[in-house]
C-alpha cells in the first residue's frame, strides 16, 4: 500500500457491529469486568481506551513504527520521554528547540538533577564533543522552532548507537509525510499532535512512537501511572485530522515554497529561513532526508523589530497567533510569544533576533496569502 493511501485509511476498519466507517468515541472512564480478573482488554481509561488505542496505532503505522503512546499535550510527551531517564543523567539537546521545551528542561527537570547541554546540532561534531560518560539521551528537533535548523539524523543515529545513547527526535514540524526519523536510527519520535497531525487548531495533544518494546513498555507505564492522557474525543478528532494529513501537507509545502521565494525576492526582507531554499545552509541534508519542507518559514525585515511588529499587526488573512501547523495561515512573533521565556542573550547568541517573524503557511489559495503579506509589507 502506498504511503498516502496508508495515511487516509490507517488500520481503521468499519466498526464490526454497525459498519460505521469512522470509529466510535468510547467516552468512558471505566469498563465492566466479566468476572474478577477477566476484562475485555480495558479496565480504566487512564490505562487504555479503545479510541485512544486506535489513534496510537494509526500514528505508529503512519510513522513507520511499531508502537505509539499518546499524551495530553506535546509537552506532556516530551516530559514522559525524559522520565525514561534517572537523576544524574546528562542530555544533549538541539540549541534551537521550542521555547516550552527549553523552559521545561531548564526550570523544571534540572531541579531533578538532570543536566542539559545545548549544541548547534546542525554540526554533528558538536554532539560528539558534548558526550560525557553520563550522557543518556540526545534530543533533536528538526526542523527547529523557530530557526528551522536541520540536523543530519543518519549521522546522529550512528553517534547515538556507537555510544549506546537514547536518540529522541521532535519531528513536529516535518510530520511523517516528509520525514520518518526511525528510518535514520531514532529510538523515539515525538510530535505535538496539536499541530499538523490534527491540523485544524482544535485540540492539544502529543504522541511518541518507537520500535523498541522495552521503551514502549516503560512509556505505557509512565502514561498509566502519571496519567497525562488525552481524552477520547480529542483522540477521535485527531483520527479525523489524520485522514487528510497527506493532502494538507502537500499543500502546506507547495504554498511554503512559493511564499519563501516571494519573501526572498522582496526588497523589504533582510533574510528568509526555509529548508527548501538553496540559501538554507543545510538545504542539502533537508533534501536528502525529507521529501518535502513543510509550511514553516521564518524571516526578518530590513526595518528590524519595528517593521516586523508592524507587519504582524497589518496582516488580515494571516492570523496573529501562538500556534502553527493548522489549515489557517498564522503569523507569530517568537521573541514575545512562543519563546518569551528564552533569555534574550541566549536567543541573540544563536542568531534569533528580536525582529524574527515566524509564518505557519496554511492551505488557503497562495495568491491570497501573498496579497495579504504584500499589503502588510507595504505598510511595514
Ligand atoms: C516543536 C514543538 N514541540 C513541542 C511543542 C509542544 O507541544 P504542545 O503545545 O502540544 O504541548 C511545540 C509547541 O509549539 C512545538 O512547536
């Protein structure tokens, strides 16, 4: 079966009792047992729920992995992956991760004696150089949020394997339509399902996929013990979103490429960051490991912060909003919104200026998005 067919259909079969094509929502907390010690595979929804299980299996299939474990948000997923570690462990992390991830690592997990080293993972030599005897995990985001840095996953996979270090990838921006990190040696692939996977700004959720049964068992144990689980209705909405994932991603990508070129040619634009542009320093790796570049673009205007702010205030079709990956185009000011908790000097050190604008290109007609940017750029 071709990948796009697999994405539309998943493993979901019509419901055997009614023929319903869309699986039912099992909106229940608990399940009646037939007798003591005998259930039908479900006893309490914190441990397992049929709608959640359908979504977990669907996402595992699309990602090309064996097991999926769902959580109530992308952040709860990251947290659960890190709970695979123990106090005293050391983690090497991409320097340009989503601001909520670095906030979690630096302001919560470091209180539990986990130590983090941030490196520019575009240069994999930086990862190798940061390895210590107590390094237990390499955590890569690719493309990163918001600078869209690209990491060579095959090279990192080899390093992780040779040092016996867990290798986790946050693949939220790429989606399994364009990138499947398990193929490059990742042990864990996570997504904020809030973004492209559910795709319609309708829920908060997360998933981690693995081929390793030992990691699956540990993550299931964390899931049922900590209880940061998504509700059945959110899982069902995610299933509906997944059915159109491939067509949505192709359109995000098509629009993304056109808008990145449009911005690059605009006299008021200082620089455009998009992995599909030849000017991106890691374009060759993106081309090799991804089959599309997705719909996320970051750029800076020649007028810096003031012009960037004006642009974000003048857009009409593009929504000024915190999130990404939905059908609507959304524009964000990372320094004051998604990455507000990242210290300014850290941001500037990694080339993330106050004036950086992040655009999540939606699936509207591309000429309408460009006209909107054009009228806002004129005033900016
Ligand atoms: C790359 C990335 N990972 C993780 C998250 C966290 O996901 P959530 O907002 O679903 O908790 C985000 C949120 O923006 C993100 O951009």
